[in-house]
C-alpha cells in the first residue's frame, strides 16, 4: 500500500465502526487522493478530527445528524445510561464519605446535614427509577428467552459485573471506616451495611491515585479491588447500554424510558445541588469528619459533566 | 422530510457544502473525488474530505441523494427527485435574496 493510502487508512480509524462500514472504503480513497496532492495540510487533519468526532457523537446519540427511526432514541437512552453510571459512581463516593462522618458524629454543619439528606433521598429515588426502567427490559428478555446472541452476551456481562460488584463490595465493606465504636447513639442516617457497601463500591474514587507511595501501602486485596471494581462498574454500564441499544423495544417502551430519563435528570440535579452545597460550604467538623477534599471537587465536576451529557442525550430521545 | 421547503436550512453549517454537492450532482452522478474537483472548478471552494462526507451522509440520510452500485471503492452518487426539488427551492430562495441585494445596491450605490 502506498504511503498516502496508509496515512488515509490511519485517519479513517478515527471514525466509528458503523460509519466506516458504510463510507470507509470510498472515504479512504478520497483521503488518499487528497494526501497525494497535499501531503501536509493541518486543515485536513483538523477537519477529519472534527467530523470524526461528530460521527462518533451521532452514533452515541449525542449530537450530529439524527439516526434513523428508533435507533436515535435507543442510542440516546444508552448514552443517558452511561452518563448516569458516571454520575452515580462519583456521587456515591461523595455520599459515602458523608455517611462515614454521620456514623461517628452528628453533622457539624447545616450544609453537611442538608446535603446528606438530599443525596440520600435522591439515591432512593434513583433506585425506584432503576426498578421501573428495568421492568420492561427484563420482561422483554424473559419473553425472548435470551435467544438473541448479542443480547445474551450483554445480559451475561450485566450479570457477571453485578456478581463481582455484590460479592466484592460485601467483602470489602468489612473495612469500612464507619465500623467500630460509635460514640454517637443514633448511629447514622442509613443502615451501616448500606453505607459500607456504597463506600466499598466506590473505593477507587480516591485522591490516593495521585500519591502512589501511600497507595502502595494499602493491603493487596484492597488495591486489587480498586482496580477490579471500576472495571466491573464499566462492564455493568456497558452491558446495560448494549441491551438497550440491541433490544427491539417498542416505541411505547422507548417513550416510557425517556420519561423516566427526564425524572432521572431532575433527580441528578437534586443530588448535585446537595453535594455542591456541602463541598462549596467547605466547613467541617472535629477531626477530618465532613471535610470536603480535592477528590470531592473532582467528583462534583464529573457529576456536572455527566448531567450535561445526560441532558444532551435526553434532548435527542424524542421518538414518534 | 425529503424535498420539503427549507430542507437544506436544517443542515446548519453543512448547508453550504450540501448546496455545492447538490449543484454538482445536478450535472450528473459523481464519486467523492470527482465531486471535490467539480465543486472546486465551478465555485472555487475546495471542500475538505471530512466535510464533504459529513454533508454527503446527511444528504443520503434525507433521501436527497442516493449511492449507485460500483465495482471499485469509489462509489458514485446521484441526485434524487427529492434532492432536485430541495435544491431548486433553496437556490430560488437564495436568488431572491441576491436579487434584492443587487437591486438595492444599484438603487442606493449606483452599482
């Protein structure tokens, strides 16, 4: 293969697989001809970068041209699910930090108390929405008897990821810093087991990654869990997103899921407001309890970004 | 909806490239490279490959152009009836603006 063709083939890899399947061969030809005529042209590279990104956003249901029929709604709902997964991972990490503080002493500031109550309420609502969203998907899977190949693989990914998270999370929850003597008689806002599980699930969301020496002093099992748990969380989110994209959900179910998505976005906003009120207030109690750190600011930024992405996805779920 | 008035105005920043592509295809079916050369020759605009294909894919999705079968990697495209209608409406609207602008220039500026 001549040099321009090799360069063209490399550039085309930036486009998503679905796009390449349809336009890849002819686009590579055009790019190769253009490269032969103008070997160095930063505008062409920038153009490929921008339009490739647009094609990726379009395939993800987030921007660019709309996909055909129900594909757009399915892709956008899957993107919303991904944004929600990132939001909940960052949010649960912040929430569990507050719960650790609450387990040891009453909240020292009004901001911490309001934030914890708001976030706990919002998480409970997320749980209700998750059950409502999973019901029609589960029903469709059960009715099909897991016959379709790609759906079966995605369902298996969801089940395996869930098993890893539940078994590993329950095991690692034993090391929860809320366990031990409790000078405060009311013993927290939520049951210790729930708080500990939330803490264990998001153990990887920590500023220790920026301090490798301190991180290496952790027990090996904890370090392994900090690597495995995000992979399992990503597997769960990916499996669910693939299920939504591949199952032939009816227009009615897609509209129902979009309505739940709007409620989820509102719930994300409530949760984010709670977390922000605590982080921005900055005050903390005795010792390190209820003290927001750099990781909480980073989590807040991640949540805000996830909410923005989720909102953008929601705007494109309209399907008739 | 293919062929509806103002279809090209929904293309945003790709409305210009889409108009150029449709105008080129109005003269006959062409593949990507031939389109690029033809547009350069009649409009003096060299469309970057990514922009050209983004506009092509949007036009195809709306049914304004269609791909023809090809034996090699270069696939030719041709204008559809809906594309011809959309192009005609778009160019007539542009001509209306051009006519008004030219008339006012002549009246107010003597040009």
